[in-house]
């Protein structure tokens, strides 16, 4: 498959005009290396995955960096954390922007080292796997969200001659053996894998650490640590509840989502897309897919502001709260293909509670509607209209 243009490219270039160093971070295999090589063809490319290069960088950091005084792309920078403090000295000698591009698949290690050594000198861009709009550029298009949910967005799924479940099985195994050991020395990897599968079965739900601990066979402290491992390596994210309560008791626990639904399907043991239609998590998977698409739209624009949800103690819930400087925009996600009045019930409740006038429903059908109530209805394959023109 030819190079698929990434929606984040213009934001990446914009950051290089503002910052001396740009950190391009995201899941392993999300396309960071391909994008960096494509955009910065004139810069030396250095992979710190290469053991010889990594040894040089760790054993003689000053001598290693002396070869790249004019800048470079350092791939998987978390493999050689000593570089950060030395980079500070180099970039501070020059006012030039866009000197170094750092890629990393472990957000915690990258951010921790940047905050210690390069604070104020670095612009961040998170690159997630392909969005639906990017996949369409490859002439791969579908009339249902199920194949996209099943395949996920990792680029190798679309450009390598390997069956999707096989690719993800190898991805999971490599991730556990390669990254998990690097982040935290976990001895029993089989227990960690079981924990990962249990997380996949809880997407879209409030995180109950006690339940996870009981089913995994570890304590709550370990569960909390392992959730941090998965989050720092861009496998899961915890969506936080919106903090204002509007005179109602609200749920304060976060909800669990994965950054890629293809990975979830593999962990759930699905072997083909048509299994989704009858799966008990079909609605949760569709919800996760939609939220990912909205996150990708934000991240590709270098907007790292998170999405929130809202739920009160009676069970009333808004799936997504999009926060803007002057208003909140509520979004409901429905996996049904036929629009019914049930789609609008929680949005109408929200409008009465907050006095807001607008909102949106995203569903698995194919009609776009602008209702007199101020609520818009968007089909799953027109999400760009919501992100480009929120009311």
C-alpha cells in the first residue's frame, strides 16, 4: 500500500515552527516512524531500537549527540532517556525551531523526562492509529462500521498480507513482552494478559478496581499500577466524568476505553467482522469506535484536551461532553440503525438541567438530520461534520 497522508501532518509542521523540539507520541505501530520519515526527509533518522545505536547513545551520550548538532529524528526516544538532559544543552544554544523530532510509544517515560529536562521547549502531538477518514484515502471503504471496528486502525492491518486476528495476536504478545517489561518489571506476564482481556470485556463501563482485582487474582494496588501501564503505552484510556454537578449527585469514577477497537475484538476472541452483529458488547464497541474517531480528530489538530462523560446518581448519562470556552456540547452515541425517540431522551434531560440549546446524536445509520429542537443527528461515517462544525 502506498503512503496514506495523515491528517496530523499539518499540525506536526506547525509545531516545528513554534518549538525547538517536537515529541510525536502514540501507540506502538501507529505510524509515527512512517510519518516522521515522510515529513522530515532532510533530517537524519536514528532508531534507538537498534541495539548498537542504543548502546552508543547510553554509553557516550555526548559523543553520540555531537553527530546531530543540526538536528535529527530520534525514534523510540524512551529507549535512551539520558539523551533528554543533553538535548537541553544543544537546543538552548540556538534559537532555531524544529531542530529535533522525538518519537515515543510510552507517554509516561517521554513526558517524565521532558518535564525534567526540556520543559517549555517541546510541542506535543499524539498520533493514534488511522482514523476512518484516513482509511478511506486508501480506497478501503465500507457501508457499515463493523469492519472498521473489527479491523481497527493500525496501519500494518491495511498494508501487510496477514489476517487481522493473527496480526493482533502477535501485537499483543510483542507488546506484553517488549513494552510491559520496560515500563514495569511484571513477573507473571500470563496474569497480566488475563488482566488485559478482562479490561477488554469492560469497555464503556465504569472502572471497578475491586472487581478487576478479584477476577485477576491480584490486589487493588496492582490493578491500579497495571491500568497505569496500559494507559502510558496508549492501550487504554480512562475517560473522566465532567466535574460540574448541576445540583445533582454525579458519578466520579472514570470509564474504560481502548485506543483501538481492533485490539479489543482480538482480546475478546472475535475472528471476523460479522460476529459483531450479535455480540453482547456491540453497543460498547460502537461507542468506543465513535469516541476514538472524535479523539483522533482532536489529536490530529494538536488539541490534547480530553473528552468527558456525565452521569448522575439516578443513571442519567451523556456519553460525551465536548467542552468549549463558552459552552458545553453534549453527544449521545447509539448503535442502532433506525432513529427513535429514545435516542433523544437523555439529551432533552440535559437541556432542561443545563439550559443548553444544542447537542448531537451519532448513530449507526445513514441519515443526517437537523432537528428543530437544536439536536443534530449524524451517521457514523459523517463524524467529520460534527468535529468541523459543532453548534
